[in-house]
C-alpha cells in the first residue's frame, strides 16, 4: 500500500505523489526563539520527524527546511499590537535581541536532539532573509496586490487566487476595516488584508532599508520567502501546528500563489493541539511544560520522564487527534515503554525464532505508518510482535527497523535514557566538538554513499576514543570506548 496523507487544504486523504521521490521537499514552521519550546511545540515538530522517518523507511529521500523566527512576532495578537516577541523578551531581560535569539535557538536544537528529531537540511534565520522578503513584496507590488501609506504595506487578499482555502472565508463578506489609529491597522482596507512591511520605531534593533522606508517585514512573508528560496514556489509538504492554519498558512500561501502563480505546498499537514490536564497551555497558568519540567519529578524525588517517554506518549495518539497531557498519562506511557524495551531485550537475547511471522509483521508496520502516519497502530504492531514469539536476530532486526521510525530506543540496553548520543546537532554532552564534527562528517559521507570515506572517518573517531554505530537513517551514534 502506498503512502497516503490527510491534506488539510483539500480536507481529504490523498495518495502521496511527490514531484521527485528521491528528494521529497518539506517545509515546517519553526520556533520563535524568545523562550524554551514547550511540549505542545515539540509535539508539532514531532509530526515532521515522523513524516521524514516514514518516508525514509518507504525508500524516499527527503530535503527539509525549518525556519527560525529570530525577529519574532509569531502571534497575530502580538503583531496587531506591533510587538516583536524577541525584542520584548530582550527588553525584559536587559539583553540585546540577537543574544536572546541565539540562546533560545541553541536551546531549540538541544530539545530537537533530545527528542531524537532528524535534523532539517536547512534552518534559515528570518533575520538573514530580509532581502528575499523584500523581493517577494516587490513581486506582489508588480502584480498590483499591495497598498499602503506612511511606511505600512498591506497585502490585498482579493488579488490572491483561492484565498479562503483554510478559513473558508468568502471575501467581501466582512465589513470594511474600522478606521482606527491603532498601530498596523491604520491604513487597512479590509480585515483579511495583512501587513507585509512596517516602519521601524526609533532605536529598533532589527530594521532594514527598503524602497518603502526603513522597517521590518510582517510574519507571513517570512515563511513564504524562506520556503520559496530553499524549496521553490511548489513543493511537496508543508507542516505546522493547527493554530497556524489561519491566518498564517492561509496568508503565506496567498503571498506565494499571487507572486509566482504557483501552488506553494501540494499537501498541508497540521498537528492537533496539546492541552495540559484539559487546559490550554499558558505562561500565566504555569502549565507550559518543557522537557526539563518532564525530567524533574513532579512529586519530588525519583527520576522523572525522559524525552523518549514523552515521545512514546505522543505516539499513542494520532497526530491529528488533540492530546490531553496528564501526569498520569505520561507515567503510564513511561511504564509501557519500559515494559516494551524489557520484552524486546529478553526476546533478542533468546534464540532466533519467528522468521515466518517477521515478513507479515514488517508489512503490517509499513501499512499502518503509510496510512497517514498511524503511529498508535504502529505501536500495536510492535506489541503484537513481542507477543508473537519472535526472538534473537529476528527480534533485533525488526526492533532496529521500526525504531528508525519510532525512535524510542526500542533496543536500549537500559530502561533509563539511552547512554548513546545523537550527533546530528552540536556536540552531545561530554563528547569533544572535534569528535562530534567527525561523526557529522561521516554521516554526510554515508548519506552521499561514500562508504569508504565514512569508514576512514570511523577509524579516526575510534582513535579519538569513541565508537560510532549506525542506527539506520544514516545517523551515527557515539559511545565512549
Ligand atoms: Zn510559517
């Protein structure tokens, strides 16, 4: 059975037909780097990881881009209020915005590594792509889709083909925008129109020269410009949280479709909300949990939950189902993962058995992940496999193959967090930078099919006191010798 995915734009399950199966192009809306990622953010990014891992299991190649919004105004309310989140955080901390952005970008990469997310091929920073944003606005201007005054530029949504694909909004139905003097709205003709460019207030840290005056770009143009630069005006899959569907995705799509006449993303995937104990996460509610909050035991004493425990918890639900995170649920997931690892360990230490069942189990796993990334059913296949009497090499091979998608340490030697470290991001703790760099270089060579070159690097890594083992997907893991 071929891969099929739910496309939020057409609101139906579609067969996945990438333009180039050897290079499936994927864009994910990334973090605004002014605070730590919470578990809701991580659940959304997990969707991209599961998509990439499933594609690779099925034999596709991937090319993925995730932006870093380092001049942040991710939330429309904030944008309406004209507030840049990164700058606001910097002001509160008494630090330059660039420093805040760098700090939380590093924190984001660390969280990605802890969650075992395969790294994107490119992480473009919004602040480094303003010329691309300006040139995209100019294309819109050439098409007569832009208006404004006093340094404010707006996109005229009536010029966008197919506007309303996500919101279902019929244009012209809304009342004309109220004439107010409130910030960025002041020259808007209709409520759906949105800001492409705003004038910089005096002393603003991030600002750029443009033909419309010194200023800064609106949010929707950021993702549009970066996606087009790295993936072209038409690519395979766009991923993001459901809360970004409107207006962000509606508007990014409108910009690109209007400027280029192309379709932008072929398939749109949205991860559902995560609630905590039935409530929306909010800083004020004190329930914006991070991986560190999960690691710290909520009851005091004991060891808390690992990122793999959280990952397993997420996998027990389909990505499009809202998730209600509870501490009891997390504890149950951690126990289930621990039992599963134990069962696989015992099975793989036994004699080889179950060759006959393996082919059917393998096919079943492929089928369920191909069905719109149905991870709850994939976990059910793993549980079924350990009950079916597989053993020895058969158990090890199946667990290794399935863990390429699930990435929950099925072959972990202990129930505690894996002692091994992914080398995709920066240096894992305790591993010298030079060794991590060699390991990354080796990964790149392996991905490119240069196995002789990769083997030579393995020897250099050994000489430095580390073993590197391959857990599939071309990713080496390091272990001290
Ligand atoms: Zn975006």
